[in-house]
């Protein structure tokens, strides 16, 4: 009995330790670090002294990891953790937040100079050569410093400020330190932060494709899906595309990201099609959004042809969605690209139709197949007679041009009734289904194709 209790105690201690420590380096993790920081802030308020948070990121860690392998990378992180601990006083805390990000809490600090001195000492210690599996390595770090200890300082914001200052250090050239100042352009630094996060999210495969059914209003059946990307952020949860697509577009990260979405959506669609290949009903098709940047890639058609071939998907099963706003410049080259895509057999939809500025003359020349009527017009159906008129006009326009129309963002039975009355044949919206993970989309399909 005594032995049982001892063992259970040990086990409990072990579990508690695991919950608050990084398994690789055994340093405290984020949760424990924030806890210690919050206690340190309370103590410093009582004592009237200061604390400093150093946020550090190893420069070029990814290069080492990619070229020498994860095991060398892991050994390097363990070594860095050891050296970091050696640089500190017993009252300070070093922690690993994940990847190659480490933080240090310095308590009972005199002034910013002292924090700077410690940061420099850490940088110098880490730079001494390291020997791992026969490789001589040298590590440089960028360190951001935030100094705190006043009433308003919250642990989370101090950590964030140090993190932002780290981007200033990186900007200034690697292997340097920067102190957070309240006048810093926080927005610009946050952008750098998001950009870095996006890059890592791609590497760590944190993106997911969600699928929203497109429904035929003639038989109320699922015709296919629109692929909509989501970011499964380890801390922030599911991040919607509008929070990261614009920056991904600006930085060019949209190209690899969009490529990944395209591949994943085609792979998944082919899998569904194989499952129901014996069915008499038409097989599900897939719509994928293309960004302006992707659309301008010179090898776009070839890339898409390759993805289709690789996944064994018929070109007819793929619809590429582009927006009107992408088509404001250089009409001829846009038409040439669209033609190339259509020669593959892929179909094209104009997304968010009605929100851009395409003229009728322009529209007439564009080789496209679908108009997706923006949900801002569908929204007013049954409430705003103007919207009903506009939806009706868009439907007429589509039919005159020989295009199919899809109503986006249908949310109510009333809107649906109006769309039916106006002769709309395809629709999509929360009234039917929200975008959902592939497992849920598979269930919806299974219900649509009875065994
Ligand atoms: P979109 O292509 O027009 O996609 C439709 C958006 O409307 C989706 O938002 C969808 O969840 C939302 N929606 C659908 N039905 C309803 C409804 O009944 N009510 C309301 N309020 N909303 C509805 P989401 O998924 O947040 O995507 C937003 C935009 O982000 C997309 O607009 C598209 O422009 C862009 N996007 C999403 N995935 C990708 C991608 O893989 N690549 C690129 N380049 N852009 C993407
Ligand atoms: Mg779309
Ligand atoms: Mg749309």
C-alpha cells in the first residue's frame, strides 16, 4: 500500500512536470514561463525593481535542420538550451516556446543596460562553436528585449513586445539585439510576425482545406464543393482566410499555399469520385480559388495540368475561381491565360461577381463559364427590391452570355425561394451547409450517393 502511494505520487509528479516542460530540452514551456513571469511582475511591483523578457530566435536554424537533418537540429536545440541556462543566474528562467524560439526572464534588473548586457552575453556564448555528430556549427541569434515592472504590464503583453522587438533585431541584420520601445511601429512588426508565422505554418502543414457544397436548385443535390482554406493555428485556433490571404498575397507566399490547396482539393475530389464511380449521377466537382499572384505565374496552365495528371482528375471536374478585381489590368494577357486554361478543359468562374468593375464589353470577351453572384446581393433578397432587381439582372446577363450563374451566401429559405423564382439553378450558402472538413463533406456525399 505504502509502495502504491509512493508510485502514484511519482507518477503524478512526472505528469505535472511534463505538462509544464518542453520534452526535447526539458526547459519550462510557455505556460510555465508565463506563470513565472506573472509572479515576477507581482514581486517587482512590491520591491520596486524591474524585470526583462528576452525573446530569441536562432538565425538560419531551418537551414541547419534541412541540410543536416532533424536529429542534428534537435541536438543543436538541446545544446542551445544548456548554454542558455549556463548564462543565467539561478533566479532567472529560460524557456522554449517551440521550434527555435527561446525566451528568458530576468528578475531584479537594475536598468535596460543590464538587460542588454545579459542579451549580449547570451549571444556571445551561443556563437562559440558547437560540435554535433562531426559537424562544427555556430549559432547566431536575434534577441528582442522588453523591459517591464510597472502596474500595467501584463505577462502576455510583455512577451509580445519582446517578440515584436525581436523582429526589429532581425530587420537590423541577424545576430543583433533590439529593445522594445513604445514608439515602435507595432503594426509593421506584427506583419513581420504574421509573415514568419505563415511561412512556418506552411512548413508545419497547419493549413486545412474546408469544403462547402454547391447545390443544384433543380434537384436539391450536391453538385460539388468549393475548396476554402483554413489555418489551424496551434494557439489561435481556426484562422479564417481573410486574416492571412491578403498578406500571403503580398509576400508571394500565396503561390506555394495556393498550390497546396489546389493539390489537396484535387486529390480529395478524385478520392470521392472513385468512391462513387459506379453511380449513374454526375460525380462531384471542385471549385478552387486562385489569387491574382497565382494567376500571373507564367507556368500556371502547366502547373495545373500537372496537378490534374498527378491526381488522375478530369479537367472538367475542376473550376478555377478568379475575381473581377484581378482583371483590371492588361486585358489581352488575361484573356490569353484564360484561354490556355480552358484549352486544358478546365472551367473558369468569376467570383464575387458584381463587386468589381467589369464592363459588359469586357465581360463579353472573357472566356469564362460561371458567374458567382456575390452574397451582398443575395443578402437583400426579400428585403431590398433593388437587390432583387440586381440579382435578376445578373442572372439575365449570365444567361445572355451563355454562362451558368451560382448564387453565393444563401442563408434563408426566403432568399432561396426568390432565387428559384428568378430561375437561378446553382447555389451555395449557410442555408444548405457551411464549409466543413473533408470528413464531414464525405458524410454529406455518402448521403447523396446511397449505396
Ligand atoms: P469566396 O471565394 O467568395 O468564398 C465564399 C466565402 O463566403 C467563404 O468565406 C464562405 O465561408 C463564405 N460563405 C459561404 N456561404 C455563406 C453564407 O451563407 N453566409 C456568409 N456570411 N458567408 C458565407 P471564407 O471561407 O472565409 O473565405 C473568404 C475568401 O477568402 C473567399 O471568398 C476567397 O476569396 C478567399 N479564399 C478562401 N480560400 C482561398 C484559397 O484557397 N485561395 C485563395 N486565393 N483565396 C481563398
Ligand atoms: Mg470563391
Ligand atoms: Mg465569392
